[in-house]
């Protein structure tokens, strides 16, 4: 019954356009109109002005590499957030999957292909388990995936005995460059981004994500098997986390059980900066990519400017708040 | 047309709206609206959805500001009473200071707090130490509850109350603010006829005590029963002000700007077709051993409209949900064409040709922020998926076809469902089932909160469906609608099927007699408020 008793005036007000009385200079207008992309461009312009080294081709590719792991994680988290859930476990699942790959290939001597498939399967299985806890166990997604965050990290430590395992040389190539200039992580990020965009826009599960996130009851009454879809959604998130974990380990040439700690927060931030709503029903792969790039540009630029790591954290937090604030304003004025 | 002439009932003028205009991006919501309200008057605001009623009352309650025009009120911001002068209502607090209280359709109550806490939310009486004086608060709440004749303890959490009682709590809250102007937005839309009587009694008392009441309703028969004057809005303009005794046809003509030939254009079939749906002995046990519904059995034939009448809480919605596979049931069977349906399986019900338009359009029928195209094609998502990919082109074509057929007033298929008027939203929910092979459409309160024009369009659609050999099971608390549109009327009372009436014998009295019938074994003493609560999702 709580649905019926809501704060009427407040709920109504959201649907209305605010009275507009001159909204700042053209610059903020341009940013407002173009949302996250405008924000990214503005940030790039600022960094290019402040640092000569920023617009250098090699540096830009570096930004891409830095964004890649966050972006791939964030694509998976986008699915979950669009369906009005949350996935806190992706950092741990990434580390667990990478550890499984390294353990299977280096310690057990399995063929690399088998090891990678095993790693991906473990990621998907971890997601599936979270999904089952959410869909059938009726646990809040926050709690189910918080549990998986701990379990995943723990299992990675158990399997590795707490120390890094060397990554097989053949997959470590994933961390290299193609043709001597294109970093493979960037390529993987683009491919995973295209897959995520296709899933969201054109598959049954993707369309169901928007319906479930927008109104779960309406989705159910329209014949969508909500519980089964949730399993698939969380499994996809786990699968994307596994890919991210393998890319990260390839860059580091070893699977480290403590890798990707805290990355789930970057991933969630990227999704939200990209314009998705945490209450579900909206989100785009392109927005998520932009969100991840904004975070990477910011860190890279601040490094170039020799800003201390401590202040970088402060700046990152401010940018997250600002990005979401601008996006909220943009949506309201667009209605 | 500002209503200053003195041949109208009521006393001193409390409020006057002059030439008020308000635009939103792309829409002129109000365009030179005039209206006046006197003390001791019930002033009905009448208009189709989208005519500007909501915008106008939001302006009076401080949620919107006019672009142009003036609002005049008796008494200043300081509470003095020195005649009309211009006021600027910038916030809910400004409205409160002017003695304006608004009761919205969606209540402003906090479910987890008690009745007393809700009434005095933000204005709790304090003790000398600055703590909430619970004793005083409860005592004052009890007085107010007595005034609105609501028999609940001030300590009851509002989450335990049904809609009718929530509304009374809202009124008590308005009384506690000593409101001199009370705005009620469709207060009767969700009430049973008994509850409406109680509400009317209370409104009349408030009128006697000199409160000016702005009353919004879609039920024309309520206007003569309660109102004094009527201001009719159409397309954002106040087209006329007439006495409440004006006859209904004239009111409809003013409201829609044309004549509506017939309110219930049901074309009854010569003879019904083969049985499509058969429900046998359907029973679901409730939490405390009380049945939610018990031994419900009936038949719906092809080409038929079967009405399901009864009081709110009689179990009608629950039966519909059980048939459609949303909720499981404990005993009985649902058969389509003689084949039994699996319990609690919406997809199986859909495959068998069932569709459900739920009672709560926004909460259960629509994905409000999704596009019209996505909403219309939601129930056929799997059939539009080929080789793993959704055929968006086919979705667009199908959605455009049905939106055209239903004459949905929209800017395009990409528009979000939230921005449509109630009637057009309902067309989208119904349209969803026209895009699947639905042969039996269950409509739960299909015209609740919808204006007359859209209602007739929905009735015509029902005719088209049955003419094509499909069937409709229609739950409705609007008795004239049930009687006007059904070929047969089933009446539920306290979870049981109390009786069945063919169209020729179905009168308001006959239906109400069945609806009020007590259960055969009177030991199952239903707690009415709990039943109400269970109907409010």
C-alpha cells in the first residue's frame, strides 16, 4: 500500500518543468544540453589548456587503457542498474575470475583457452548466485552483492594462497598493443561496449531490463519472467566483471587476489555519471563509456598536473557529484 | 464571469482567480482562467483530463506560479480578514498561511507514522523541554478524528488504513490547519458509494461552518448532489460558470465542447458465442484463515461483456489476478476453451489468450518513464524477438498501428507514458493487449479517473472487441458503467459470488442488494478495514 501513500506534491513536482528564468552563460547551457558528453568535452578542454602533455596521442591512449577496466566493469553494472538493482561485487568477482584463470593455466597446467573459459564461467556463476539471492531469495540487491563482494574476494585469496599468480604469457598479450600502437585493453573495451549497447537496445533481456527497472510489477503483468531475467542480468554483470579481471591481470601480467579492490565504486560512479538513474529504467552503454572516460581523464590530467593523490580523491568525488547534479538539472529542463 | 454577482449561494468571497495563464514547454496549460469561491460554497471544477484543473489547484496550493493574471484572497499573509486583495502563493507554506488546504489524489501521508503524527507532521505540539508532547498531540488528534467521524485510534499507523480512511485523515489534517479553503482533487474516485455518502456528509458540514470548498470530480451525478456552482474548464480556458443544478448533458457539452450521443454505447450481441473462460470453485485462503475469495465460479462467452460488481474489498481484483496467473490460488480451476490453466503463470494465461488491464494504471500498467512504443509492445516482446534480437522496426509499426486505431493523443511514439493524460495512458495499457492475441480481456476499473470523452472511446473499443468475437470481463465500482456496458453482471460480496443478473434485471438496487449480502456463514466476520487495505497495493 505504500505505493498509494506517497508524498503527492513532491511526486507531482518532479514531472513538471521548473520556471525558467535565464540559465547562465552559453557554456553551461551547452554542457546541460549534451549531458555527459558535454561534460567530458569540457573536461578535456580544461585539461588540454592546463597541461601541454595531455593532448599527446600516446597520453590519450593511456587514458583509454586506464579507463578500460573500469569501463568493462561498468558496462556489466549498467545492466543491473538499469533493472533497478545494484552490483557491489564486480571488483571481487573480477579478481576471483583472473585468479581462477591464472591458477588453472599456471598451477594446474590446463590449456589457456580452457582456463579463460573457466574464469568467465566462474564470473558468470558468481553473478548468477547473486541474481538467485535477489530474485528467489528476495534479498535486497545491496545485501546480496555485498555478500558476494566478500565471498569473491575470500575465494580469490583461498585459491591463490594470498599471493599473486603469474598470468600465462599468451593471455598477457591482452595487455599489450596491437600494431605497436593500439592498446588491446582499449580494443576489448570498445568490443565489450558494443556488445553491451546491443544487449541493451536490441535483445529481449535488454528490453526487459528497462521494463523491470521502470516498473517491475508492470513488467510482470506483461508476461516478463522477472525472476529469470534477474538471473541473466546479474550473470551478465559477473561475466563482464570476469572479462575486466582478465584484462587487468593481463596488464599486470599476474593475477593478484587483492586486485580491483574498490573498483565496484568506480564502476557505479561511471554508470551514474553516464546518465543512468539508480532508481532504474534508464541508462546507456555510451553514457557509461563516457562516465568511465571522465573518471580516467580526470585522474590522468591531475597526474600530469602533479596534483597529490590525496587531492585527486577529493576532486574525483566533486566531479561525481557535479556530473550527477548537472544531469538532474538537464533532465528537469528537458521535460 | 468573475462571479462577483450576488445571486449565488454562499457568503463572502474568499478567493478569486482572474485571467490566470500558465505555460509549460510546448503546452499552454491555463489560458485566462477566471473563477471565484465564496465562504460556505462547494464549487465544482469540471473538465476533461488535461483541461487544466490540476495546474489550477497546484497554483492555489503553491506548487506553480502563474505567468500572468492575478489571484486574490480574503485575508493577508498575516491571517487578517480585510477583504480580497492580490496574493502571491509561492510555496505550500504561503498557501497554508492563507488557509488553503489541498487534498490530492495521492495522499501526503507517511505510512510508517501514526494517524496523530501524520496530522501534526512538522507542527507537533511540544513540551516545555522541546520534546514532542505526545499526550496533547493524541488528544487533539482524537478530537479531529471525531469531527470527521473516523473511528480509529490516533495511534494507528496509517499503513493499516484503507483509502477511505486515509482520506479522512487528510481531511482531519486540513481541519487542524483551520483551513478556510479546502481543495479536494477527485476525492470520490476511489471510494465505495457508502464511503462517498460519509464524505458528502462531512463536506456539507464543512460548508455549513463557512469553509469554501473546491471540489473536482468526474462523476457528474455528484455535482447536483453536492455542488453549488460549477466552473467548467476546457483546453485551459474557463468556458463557463453554471449552477450545479445544470443537467448532465449540458455539463458534458460544455466540458467536451460537443454533444456526446450516448454515454454507454453498448451494442449487445444477439446471442453469445461459445464459452471462452470457465472458472470453477476458485478459492484462495488469506493469512488468518479467512478466505480472500471462496468458491467463485462463472463463465464468460465469446462476444460477451461480463461485469464484476461489488464493494471495494469484496475480492474482485484478487479473483482477476488469480485468473490471469499473477497470484496463486488454493483450490479450483481456470479453464480456457476447456483446457485448464497452470496456476500462478502469467505467460501461460497470455498464451491462452488472456490479458489484464490492472486497476492501478501507473503502478501496475505502465512503465511510466519508458516510451509509448516500449509500453505498447511490452507484452509481445518475445514474439518480436527473432534470432536473439528484438525487431525494433516491427515494434514501431505495430505500436503506430494500434496507437492510430486507439486515437492516442501523443506527440510521437517516443514520448514517455508519464506525460500522457489519464485517458490516453489507459488507451496505452489496453493497446498493449490489442497487440497480442488476446481473446478475453480483463479490465479492472478501466475508466477510473478518466474524463467522459475518453470513457466513451473505451466503451466503443469494448464494443469493437466483442463484435470481433472477443470477450471482456469488466470489474468496476462505477455502477452506472457496469449496468450500461455489461451483458451480464456478477456481484461479489465478501469473497463470494453473491449472484448473477442478466442485463435486463440488473438495476442499481438489485446489484447493491447482492453486494451488501452477508456471507452465508456469518462466523467469518470480515474486518472491513483490513480488506480495504489488502485491496490497496
